[in-house]
C-alpha cells in the first residue's frame, strides 16, 4: 500500500507525469517515513504503476460518460489510492471505497474528504455482509487495482457472484497476472525482482478471461489490455522498456499481466 502510494507520488514529481496524482504526493510529504524501505524503484515502478492506474481511470471514466445518470463506483481494496480525487465525479455518482478497518482509518486521517456522495466501508472485500451497506438501486462500475492476485480463486468467485447479484448491472474492471507468472514466482524471488513475502501472498492467476463468464449468468468478458500494449510505454526508462518488450516474446511473457473489463 505504501509502495504504490510512493510510486504515484514519484510520478507526480516527474517533469512529465503520467498519472499526475498530486494528492498522493501531498500525503507522502506529510508522512514521516523512510520511503526507501518500500522497495519502489524510481522511475521504473512509478511509471508502471502510473500507467496501470491511468488505464483503469480511463475505463472508469468511460463508464461514467456512458451512464450520465445516477451510478455507483465501488472501489475495492482502495488502500490510499486517491482515485476519487483524480476523477472528481459529479454529484450524481455515489462513490464507495472499501478496505480493511486499519486502512480506512488511515485514509480518514491522511486523505482529504472528497465531498459529494462519498462513503467508506471498513471491511475485507472477501467478508460476507459488507456489500449490503451499498444501495443496489443503480448500475455500478467496480474497480479493483492490485487485488486479484492476492485472492484465492474461490474467494474471487464468491466476490464476483455477490457483486453481480447485488447490482442491476454494470462493469468489473481489474488487473491480473497469468498462472504462468505465478508459477515463475520462485525464480522472481531468486532474481530479486519481487520480495519473497509479496510472492508468497500471490494465489490466483487468469489465463483465459472467458472462463469467468461461467461463474455468473450475465457476466460477459468485454476486452483486455496487455501491460506490454499500454499506451505511452515508451515513457518507461529504456532498460525497463527493452526488458518488457523482450519478455513479451518469451513463452507466456506477453500475457503475464493485463487489465480486464467485464459487463454484467
């Protein structure tokens, strides 16, 4: 959570920011923390995370433009992400941020109140019952960034089924890893690419997005965006850009990470 916050702050400080999250930078500057301990490698991590966040912001905005009336934005595992500040939704949008109680407490203390129809729910997204706190009276776009890989498949299935059964319709937007990438976790730890503690908490990968359509009647895969195809990838440092493009030509490299969009 702190690593992604710091990455967004670093992007904001760059001469040509991708996401331009000034709220993240303001929070980082106020906190007395040794940010080197997050392991965030600027500008590589900052650019990658900013590109991912920007594309999910874009999909969310597309949904809001296509539904100019009353809608709900359900932001799962929100952490300290200031997406609600970046998108600044109109009064017709109900925005709900959900995360663990200690995270929500931290949000209340660190992030400014966005105003409008905004609320926070302090709960694990895998728990039963919290969704009943969200009115089911309007279409919803559900955004989950950096969440799915930490879920077990059955947890993800139940969560998606609850969401699809709760709202009258909407979209699911999230990023995911491939199963092959998860199988390579041991090598990634040995090479020092990702800390072992993080790798050990990755559980679920997706190879065929259409498999999820069988989880719930009416759930339909719309499209995807591979990380290696994200616009402005050339804004990554040269070594990162070359490494990603070379990796995309390896078996399973291209689909190791992507963003998915579903309608229900």
